[in-house]
């Protein structure tokens, strides 16, 4: 809010203007009634003119107040959303492993919305109360201090009621936001995994679970609504009691000639002027409680223990492949599974295939090589320099990364292909498309490269999405190319064509690929065999095939499988 201090001051000035003008209106009404009692017609018209003038001034001030403060809250909301979005994009890989997409979306949406309501309508109502109370109470004490104390005594109970309701509202709001987060997460997972849900016939079970989460959210929402709706009746009750005191005690003062009829009329106006601010004080207190719960969840997100990634920068890289060296590198999870210790050296332009069973550490090794995970022990050197926070952006600038699950954005095929290199020409895109055997597919699409692929590339098959992700990485002309089972969903014939085309890239990039297919591994100069994260074999494909080893056994089994497929 510091950068918006000027706007806040203007909003405060408009609020004071509006409140002072609205507070003075009952004073002039009382003077007009006193003039009528004295049969001073000219004086009564003058007082009514003053009353009209202050009413217009209050209306103008109210417009300026709302325009300034509500506009300020929208600006704060925009900045907070952009700041959170930038924060999320700067989080490391480990951050997203322990976060749920639905929960993050609820924080960006619902929690930021509660903060906006507090900084806009809530702050406006609070400032109105602070500015209208001194002026109105001052005029009331000036008129009759006895009657002022009498009519304001019930409002002490209003403050106590607001405090109790506010504490209760805060607790319910915390539970409500957690329930909304769970509902959002469940909805996101169900919609994203609709194929699995339909394939296993889980529609009824998922609907039942969604219903249970919805009912809990609805129950807490209704509970919060009940709490919120208690503010108005409580305010109305206290205002009614004050009005009874005004009529009873104020009327007796008028009868005893201790108070004029005009003063009693002014007091009635003062109470009316105080009624809405006092009622809105409860509303703003509820908004502040909601915003407090929302800001606490946002602070939990912003105070995540993972260090922030260094900012992006423009980097010029040498046009030579990267050199890698791992020295006693290891990364283990709490379960004991993981990788290493591992020593490995890759010269510029070298190619390495990583082979192993499920859970052997292939993907983890590529994640470490990509700089997505920091090694817990040992170190990784890129071009002779240790990979650290200072060098990670330089490493990523020369990286081509194709994970197991190819992710495409809901945009055109052209945008997805050129995402890592937006300046790529049409000829370069088509050249890479031919390398990954996508040129015929693109020609068949209704709008070619400008076809919208849908959310996560829904109009493409699994193999087509993998080829798109591979083309996106190759188009960058990376110094280091990491392929994590990047052709697992591609048929054998197409895979053979792609592997043959990829031979032309060998030597221009340092290549590391993880695979369970031996004939894919044979395209690389060397093969690393992992078992439970430990290296058990390292050598050329020919050397390992000649040994009694896991690699040789896999080759015999897969060769037999291919022969059976061809025979069929």
C-alpha cells in the first residue's frame, strides 16, 4: 500500500468531506425547526438552503470517495495477482511437488478477492466511521451532553457484539477457505483425469465425493452467511434501543424546556447519520476477518522454504555442445530411493543412453542434469563450472528438455513448436517437423501450423504430443539435449524414422536420453545402466551386449519381441 499512499490520502480526504457534510445536515434541520417555532420564515428558508447545500456536498464527496477507494482496491488486487503469478513462476521444481494446482488457484482467486474487499469497501466503511463519529458526536455534545450519553450508551454493547461475532467469523472463514481449496483441487483433478474416470466407470463415485465436498463448503458458507447476517439485526436492535432512549429521555427534556424541539429533531438526524456507519462497521469487521484469513494463506504461500530462482536474463552462449561432469553426485529421498553416488563425464557432443528398470533413477538423473533438482551431495560441473544459482539460467538457456509427459499449451501448433525460440523462421519449423516425422500430420490438420491444439494438446494423440515436445526442444538448437523416454508413445516404424533423422543431430548437441528400449539406446555412443540409483554398467552398446549383463538380457528379450511382432 506504500506506493498508493497518495491515492489513499485523496480517498481519506473525500471520506472526511463526505462524512462532515453528512453530519452537519441534521444540525441545519434542527435550526430550521427552531426558526419555524419562532415563526421566522426567512431564517427557516436560509437554514433549509444550507441543509440542501451540505446534502449536495455529501453526495459529491461520496462519489469521489467510492471512485477513489474502490478503484484503489482494484489496483491493489491487480498488483497482488501479478506479484503472486510472478512469484509462482519463480518457484523451483521442488515447490510444485508439494503443491496442488487447485489449492494454488483458490489462493490466486478467492483469497486475493477477500483481500480486495477489505482494502476497498471494508476500508471505505471503516474510514467513514472514523470520520463521521467525531463530527457527529461533537455536534451532539454541543447540543446536549446528557442526551448524548444516554443515546450512545447502548452502542457500547454493539462494540462487544461485533468483537464476538468477528472472532467467530474468522474461525469459520479459515475452514471455509480450506474447504474451497479442497473442492477446487478435486474438481481440477477430476476434469483433468476425465479419461481415467470414464475408463474405470468412476463417475458415480467421483460425483458422490464431489457432493460431499460441496455440501461441506455449502454448510460453511451458510454458517458464514448466518454470522454475517447477525451484524444488521444487532445494529438495528441497538439503533432501536437508542431511538427509544431518544424519544423517552429527549421528550422529557423538551417537556421540561431543557431541550428545544429543533434540537430533538437534530438528534434524530444524528442517529440516522450514525445508523449506516455503525451497521457498516460490522460489515467491514467481517470483511477484515475474511481478508485476515485469506492473507494468512497467501503469506503461507509466499513464505515457502524453497529459495527463489534467479531472474531471467539475456544470455549469449557459445555455439558448441556442453561438457558435463558429475563428481560423487547423489540425491536420495526420505524413503532411501534415489540416485548415486555417481561419477560421470560427458565430453562436448557426446551421447549417453541411460537404461534401467522402473524406479532405477533414470528420470531423477535427467532432472538433476537439467538443473531442476539440486544434488544433496557431490557436485555437477557444466563446461568446467559448478552448477549453482549464479549459473543455472545460463545452463537453462542452452538446454533442450523433453520430459516423459509432454505438456502443450492451449494455443496454435506453431506457438507450441516455437515456444523455446520464438524467432524461428517458417523454414526452420518445417525442417524440424520433418526430423520428428510431423510434416505429414501438419499438412493434414485443418489450419496447418495455425491449428489450435486445445488444452494440453487434446486434439493430438500421445505420440503426436511427444513428437511436438521433441520438435520444440530440437528447434532451440540446444547445447544439451535431455530426452526422458521421449518416444515411448510413438509406434515402432515412426520411432525408427525419428531415430534415423536424429543421427544428424548427434555431435551438434550433448545428448542424454533415458529409455527402456535397447535399440533406442544403441543410437548413443555410450550406455549407462542404473539399478536402484547406482551405476552397474557403463560402456559402448557393443561392449555391454557382449557381456552377461542386464543390458544384454534386455536386448535379447526385446529382439525376440520385435521378431514376434514382425512375424505376426
